[in-house]
C-alpha cells in the first residue's frame, strides 16, 4: 500500500519555548479571523476554513506536539486557556480546536514510535487537522462500545465505518476512529485507529442545519479504506484506558473552557453596552431587576471557572484518573458548565431585553451564544452522565472529594 501524500509544507512558527505571551498572540490571531467571518459561517452553516488556516499558519494545531517533534510543547492548561479565549469569539471554532487537541493528546501519549514520528511533525507543521470519529448509529456518542468491526489482514487494518456526526470531518486531514477490535468478539472491545485522508474514501451523507454550533459542520460520514497495522493507537481493545486518561479529561476540560469563554464573552459585551455612551439615559443602571440578573450571570460564570480550575489541577496531579472521586469531579464539571453557561446567557437575554437580548443584529450576540450553548447539555448527554455518576456515587460511600 502506498504511503499517504501530505500537504505542502507551510512556514513553521519561530522556534523556542512556548510562553504565555506567545500563546496569547497565536490565539488572538485565530480569534480575530474567526470573528471576522462569524456572521457568514453561522448564517450559512459553513466550516470556518479561514480560522483553520490561521491555526495552521500560527502553529496552534501543534500546541500539544512535543518540541522534539517540532511542536509547541504545550500543556492541557494551555488548551484550556486557548479554549476560553476562542470561545469568546466563536464557540464553533473553539470546539473544533479543543477536539483536535484531544486527538493529538491521544497520539502523543499512546501512539507507537513509528506513528508518532510520521504524524506529529505533520501536525506541528500545520499540515494535519484531526477529526474524531466516535459516534455511531444506535449508540450516539457512547465511547466504550462499537458495533463496527475492524478487520485485520496481513499487516493491514480494513475500515468500514459510518458515523452520524463528525465535527469538521469534511475538512479533516486525518481521523481517529473507534471500532470493534479484531477479531470481532465483543462490542466492548474497542480499538482506536488513525487514518490519513489519502488512505480513505470519505463519503458525506445528509446536510448540517442545526440550531446552533452551525460552523462546526458536523456532518455524517462513511469512511472506508485500508491502513497499516501500526496506525492503531494504543493496544487493540484498550480504548477504555485512553478514554479514562486522555479522551474523557481532555473533552470535559476543553469543552467546558469553550462554553465558559462563550458565556464570559456574552456578559462582557452586555456590560460594555450598558456602560456605553449610547446607553446613557436609556438604561437604569440602578434597576434591582437588572442588577440581580447581572449578578446571577456572573455568579454562574465564576462557579464554572472555579470548578474548571479545580478539575484542571486534579488532572495535572492525580496518580489515577479512573478512581470514582476524580471521574465524579470531571463529570460534574461537564454537567455544571453545560447547564450554568447556558443559564448565564439566558439570564442576560432577560437583562438585555428584546432589542439586545433576542434580536440577531445586536452587538451583544446573545441570540447566537444562546443557540450555541444549547448544544452543551447534548454534547455527550448530561442525562447519560448523571446515570454514570449515580453508579459512581454508590462506589464511594465515604464521599471522598477529589
């Protein structure tokens, strides 16, 4: 089988250790491009190609790639910081970025040496944007099972995989795909496989016309093709370990950062509008109803921020992320961030009223933020996580806190 063909090289970012200022500059450039095209990408439900191109050009796609492979050598904390900042500009762009970072983190930690040497320099050079293929008809986004069997044959792996939702999949350069491990024995024996776009036939099915998160362009795809056996990430059947140590923590930290940034950006725009000269004499800033709603919105945002910061610290220092108290904390972060960020913006809609809370053409962009954040509770369902947490709670009778 022929090797995949990679895109032409782009200019690499300046070498040297990643600094807070350097990260902020890269993220600000992407956020500015996202904001410039925001109205069109939301209206047309079109993928933010310009923002992705700036991620490539700035080296931000290689944030988690070690310096030894040409990347920025960033950390999970850096992903959280970037997610919050990008969420202020465009939640779709922020989610696209943190989900790419989730895939990169899995390759960095669990890819074999050959796969890392082949793939990580391409990511660092801005040539590889990775999409996640974990959803499946009949099971939704449940990660720990698969009905799609992966076949093995003479040093190759044969993929035939349909996924109803693949964020940014039509524009991805590569995919991390979950499938039932070969030889097929149990839906709970799941493997994670990397596939380059050139190794696949990618067929789109249906359209993407959602309420919010319209620029995420999360269409249904069928992927078929053959990849070398060394492109399995981790051991066959051991995807549960990747979920516990990388996929789950990165998802809940990264998603929550994006949602937090979106809610914080919405509050910032409302407060700036209320304090602006054009609002002078038109808005009663001593209104008890207005002040109470602003207070509640800020309280929700600060609550999520505190929980995100605590979860980030635990992930960075815990010896075992699989224990109930850590899993409960991470799930609580996702559930709380999804609920409270949405409610914060809903409070702001009431505070700003019809003109600046409900209409599309308001500079507060509350209508857009509310539509985007409505997806948060559905993005790996809060209801499903509550069921998991109920079982985890029964395993921790002492209620040990992470």
